[in-house]
């Protein structure tokens, strides 16, 4: 047990970019600290500058390793030295490294894994050897975890199916997407000609890494289809390996004048708050943070009915249309209908109340076996 009178939690993550996982885990770490829990952010690697913006109450402990496969000895040293009351680990590889590290350390620190995606979907189409190289270690190590947190019921079902753990080990906790900072940062200014008033046409927005998972080609084709019936403009926020191919596709479809790739934006909320419509075109998702953020800002939204998060976030289509993955014509129709008959901002904001940061953090602490200290007085 830690010598600190306050409970101490270690949050282990590989900061590998500027994605949603990193934002959610940092939100949790900050909220743990605000609830009176001594919090260490233990990092395997640090890309994206996240560690530079930590609250003063969160202690950063870099392990100095470049890959999760090399991390177990460093994790073991940390566990023996610091003896945290519990460790929360984000992402599959880091989770397996933490479980191996605890075995090396020979400590009893409770370890809870946080999983944010459906592994079976991300490995779909891969060769048998590649799939079993991931499934084998998972089936061996995951049963050793004290608990597993899934960010949606779909992810929870996938974890049980792929790892063989008992369903009672898996808990569904919504991501801590909605923070006071989200609303504050959404009010900041954005300098882009399409977002200036008065507008000549609606602006559709999407954001995420430009990779296979997000399936931006379907969105670009849907945008081209939509232009035949209504003039709109499409802003895509994010960077990734597929950018050149996506720009080429827009050129082939003759819509380069109405599509803009604006790259990674350090404050996407200020952009998102000025959209007329948000579209999530993903082939798979665990719990789509960008969609949740759009709803929290009152932005009408359309999403693919991919495994597993959008259906849960939009509550079976009650708060926005769900379309089949890869169907650009159905997506264009849903975009048109939503632009014509949007739900009110207040209705959309109420739909994602469970994604507030404090509620999520308290649920995590319960699963971790910790409780925030009672407020004095």
C-alpha cells in the first residue's frame, strides 16, 4: 500500500499521437486528481506534446521505453518503487505489458485495462498468423487482469468473444468526453473563409486520423453525391497516411473546390462548434469521441452503423441517422435530410449527458477499488 495518505493511482499509456484515446485518458487523469486521488501519468513514449499540458496535480513519470514489448521490466521497477494502489492501463499492447510487468515485480497491484476498439474489426482481413499473434497473448494474459473497462457495449462483447474472459470481468464505462474545457475552447475564434458570416451554403465537418478505419473515401463520395441536390462545403480535420489518396479522390470526383483538408488542429472544438452538420464515416469504432463531442456542442450528426459505438451514442438512430458502412448514396441522403430537418441543439446535448468527465471518472474509481476522499467540512 502506498505511504501517501491519499489513494494513489497510476495511469499507464503510450502517447503515440493526437488521437481520441490520448485525449480521453488525459481527461481521466485530470479528473482523478481533481477528485483528490494522487495521480501518476506513466508513459511508455511521448508523441504529440500531451505531457506538456498536464495539470500540476498530475505527476508525469516517463518510463523511457520506445515500445510496449520492451516495457515490462520498466513497469516492474515502477510498481516496486511506487507501490500505487491501482493501475489503469490504456490500449491493448500497454495492457499486456503491464500484466507482464506485475508478474516480474511480484506485487499485487490491481491492474484494470481500458479498451477502446473492437479488435476483431481492426484485424478483419488480416492473415491467420497476424490474427493469432494478437489473439494468443490476449487469451493468455487478459484473464490475469483485475477488471477490463470497455468504452461501449459493443467493445465489451468483442472483448469477451476474442479473449475468452468471463463477462463479469468486463465493465462498460462511457468516455469522459464532455469537460468544462470543451465548451470553453469551442468559443475560441477560427479563421477560415468558409466559417465566416454570412455563409453562402452549409458547412459539413468530419475529423479524425486519415486512415482506413475512418473511411473518408465514403464521405467524399457522399459529398460529391450531395452536390447534385444541394450545395455544401466539406471540411476534414486531421492528418494521416491516406491524405494524398483522399485529395486525389476529391480531384477525380471534381469537387476540390468544395472540399478542404485543414490538417491537425490543436483546438478542433472551435471548428466543430461552427459546423452545420457533422458526419462520422468510420468502418469501425469503439466509442466515437468526435461524434460525442459534436452532439455535446449541439451539432446535428450522421454516422455509419459500424461496430460498435455510433448506434449506442445515437441511441439506435434517435439522435441522428445511421447508415450502412460504405454506402455513400445512403449517407448523402441522410446528410440532406438532416440539414433540412435538424434536431435542436438542446436535444442533442441532452443525449450525451452520460459522457461527462466527472461521472466517468467516478465509475472508473469504483472499478479500480478506490473512492475519492470525502470533501472536508
